[in-house]
C-alpha cells in the first residue's frame, strides 16, 4: 500500500475518516534523544490528511557553539504546536543539547520531563531519564565545562507507523500518539578544545497530539512499528 503524506484538514476530519474507514486519519499537524535509535527506514507519509502546519520553531535546530566561552544556554522549553513532527524535532534538539556550565543534571532532567504528557498511561519518563548523562558523568563533564548543541536535519513519520495507520485508521483516536523519527547532528565542545567533535544522531520519539491540546512527548519509542496505546512499544 502506498505511503501517506500530510495535507490540510481538521480534527473533525480525523474522526470522520476513522468512523467511515475510507482513508487514513488526518494527522494533527504541529515532539526530546542522546542515543540513536533504529529507524531511517521510512520516509514521510505520502497521503495522510492533516491540519495546516504551524510555523517553524527555533527549538528544532540550533547552531554549534563557536567556542568554550559562548554564552550559557537556558534549559529547553517545549514549543506550543499541534504538529507532531515539529514537536518531535524540537524534542530531539532538546535531548541532544546540554550546557554543564548553566545548570545541574537534576535541573536538566526535570526540564526534559516537563516535555512529557501528564497522562501517566502514555508517559514514559524513564526513556527520557536514560537520555540524560548520569550524575557521575555529569560531574566530570561539568569540570570540563562541556557543552552540546544540536542541528536538526529532518523529521518524518516512519513507514511502519504510516502502514499501521493504513491498517487501522481508528487506532490513533485512542491515544493520539504519533511515532516521529528525527535525524541530525550533535556537536560537543569543552574547556580547552579548539574544535570539539560532531556526530550524526537519529532517534524515534512518541508524540501525543490530542485535538484540543498542543503536542507533548510520551517518550522514546523502542520499536516504531505500530500505532499502539502502550507507548513503550509505539
């Protein structure tokens, strides 16, 4: 079956398509990973309906610092958007970025948890905690004034996720959770480094975008292969 892409439509269109079973649900337009996950296998969906995209957010991409004396970075704040891909890109940038000069490890962990949905059934704080360096490692990083920034290249719905939507369009209306795969680069610099280092990153995030509420994260997907109320499987 062909993949589906996003086109303008409303939340009512999502319900209508789910009830009639005539097409894939309208994906609500408008989701934070240090570790790379498996999924560059799919492209953006090619026929799924969705509301108009929101404007790009600054959180989705940030430039690498020019040196160890750059201005300290603030804790990450989630964007107000109804686009799961926009939220996913911002969340990935938040997970791949940190500044040991500006805040503590507990402060960063608390801030990232603030990106999660308040619905405990779908939130997976453990997956976010795993993306934050341990307290021991953070102490060593802070001694070197280590800073990491992220540059987001792209975000898309994995093919397996869009296939699951095609197979069962109504499933999304229970949790409104979307799998979003994001790729980009993470740049790290520290005290005394002239150039630092940059490496590619890729992660798949679970993003909840209910029709009446801006998107929130659910966690990082372990297997982005199905629309599943159990968000730990995505």
